[in-house]
């Protein structure tokens, strides 16, 4: 297994939405807000991508942890087996997933949907590998 490498985060105040990358466990995870509220649609849509990279296990049970700068109301998620475990109405969501990932594989979905006040930003994201060792 690779050693944990702390990501470097740079601030750019010219961007309306940022990309946050985190690594830990067996996944390197990124998330960004790709749609903000507009007339007739009051939700934020978030793209989540994760790369599974390990030499010792395959995975079939994960938990997406994503935190924000303000409270969100969870609406839906099209991730494989996506099930909200906790956090609705708070600044931190935990969403169970059931992707099958080989030793090196990817997870990606673009429709994590939340509602929140203007100015929403992602402050942290990671995927926890809860799989048995194979």
C-alpha cells in the first residue's frame, strides 16, 4: 500500500467553484460543483471522481464523505448503490456506495445533488474503503 501523501491546496479567489482533492485509504478523490442554482432550478450538482489504487485488495463497499462550508440538504445521488447514511441538513454528508473496484479502477458520477444557500463550496472529500480484503 502506498504511503499517505497530504494534498496541497492552493486558493484562487477568481474561481467561483473549486476542485478539492484528497487522498487516503486506497482512493484519491476529487469533487467539484459543476452546476449552481439558476432560475427554475435551486440545486447544486457535484461531480465526484475517485481513483482506486492499491496492490492488495479489490473493493465493493465504500463511503463517500464530503464536507461543505455551509449546511446542505441532500436531494439525491446517482452513484452505484448510493444511500445517504448521515448528514442531511448539516455541513457533512456520508453516502454509502457499492462500486466493484479492482486493484486499480475508477469511480465517477456527476449527479450528487444538494440544496443550499448561495456561496456553497466543497471543503473536503474522501472515499473510505469498507471492503473485505480479496
